[in-house]
C-alpha cells in the first residue's frame, strides 16, 4: 500500500493501455455486485427466507430514501441511486481488506461526478424543455450568464473532489500511521512490526467504515438533490 | 541550494499553509452539529430528518476544507515544478 496520488500501474497491455490498480479493484467490485445480484434475484418465494428478507429491506430502504428526497414522481431514479450507493459504499470500505479504494483515484470520482452532471442536464432539458432550460441561465439578470455557467461547471468538480479528498486523506493518514508504528517497533528492537496489529483498528473503523459509508451516502444524496432541483 | 530544492522547501511550507483552510469547515460543522442537537432536543420525533439534513449540510460545508487538502496534496505529490 502506497501513499499519494493517482493510479498505480499493474500491467501495461501492448498498445500503451495501462491497467491500474483502480481498474482491477473496480473489476473485483463489479464481480462481487454481479454475483450478489444474481443470487439475490435468482428465486423469489412468497414466504421469504432470511437472505431474501435482507435484500427486500435493502431495496425498500433505497426506494424510501429516493421517495423522501426526490418526491413520489421521480421514483424511477431509485435503481440508479441504489447502484451508486452500493458501488461507492463497497469501493470505500475496500480499504478494510487491504485493497486500495478505487475512489482514492480522481479518475473514478470525476467519472461518477460527470455521470451525475450529464443526468442533471439531460433531465432538466427533458422535463422543462430546451427553451426554459436555456432561459434559466439568464436569471436573475442576463449579464450573470458567465457566473451561472461557472456555477454549473463547479458542481461536478466539487462533487468529485469531496469524495476523492475524503478517501485519499484517510488512505494517507493510514499509511503514515503504519509507517510510524513500524518505525517505533523496529527502534524498540522488535524484529516483527508487532505494534501494527491492533492499534490501527480504531482509525480503520473511522476512516474506512464511518467516513466511507457517510461519503457514499452524501454523494448519492447530493446527486438526488441536484437532479430533483434541476427538474422542478 | 539550487532552484529545485528551494521549490521543494517552499512547496512543503505552502502545503502546511494550505491546510489552515481546515479551520473554516471545523467551525461550520461544529455549528451545524450544535444546531442539530438543539433541533433534536426540541423535537425528538424528527430525529431522522434532522440528522440527514445536518449530515448533508456538514458535507457541503466541508467542501472548502477539501479544496485546501487537494491543494496541499498537489503541492506535495503532484507538483508540476519538480
């Protein structure tokens, strides 16, 4: 596990295509979610068993959250929001298993934020018509047009850097802590870095579990708020 | 001391200075949490809504601090000058 920035090369395919650690961990998460979805939707009983109960609670709570935040008429966005929540949530807590979270790479978070950006503007045009959408940029006064455009472009950037900054900050602090504990235990004359066991667990719970799940929730909530604000 | 060393030293100082931006979100989030606690005390049955709104507000208030962190990280790890 390294500190710092950006993608780490795993292999380079011929033709200059770089497969970074972000991509491989993302593949792994995709595989995990696909297997989960396959087994969750394989067979539905009228009298649900334990696993089906858990899945039903998960789906129902995502639908309820979407309904409360976006309103009854935009309930069709719930599958996308659920996917976003599950993917970012699992990506953020993958640091617990010794992987480097894909969201600690600015490419992932900016990609997700651009997806939100495209959805916001597509749905704004679709629900309000192109005329009133373009007119919205001239409000409250026509000379504020450049400010409105900059304000719209700042949204995906702040969305991306909020997630990225939180996760990468946690990763860097964990790396610093592991290095410091290794240094202390080696200067105490112990061959194995014994202090690295146990002590970082508290910070893992905060940075990976709490902050990670909170940031995935916040990213999803902000996406919902932006889309429903653009549509009305 | 050559030019690159000077740039490295100044970048480290600049990264430290950029993290002063952490003061703002600290104050803002503390204020949000205090108001949230006040709201829950006054209306305990609305706790779920209050906590959700408070977390959303705290996340938005955090943005400026995260910008400071990004500037510090760029100065230390992705500096274009060395």
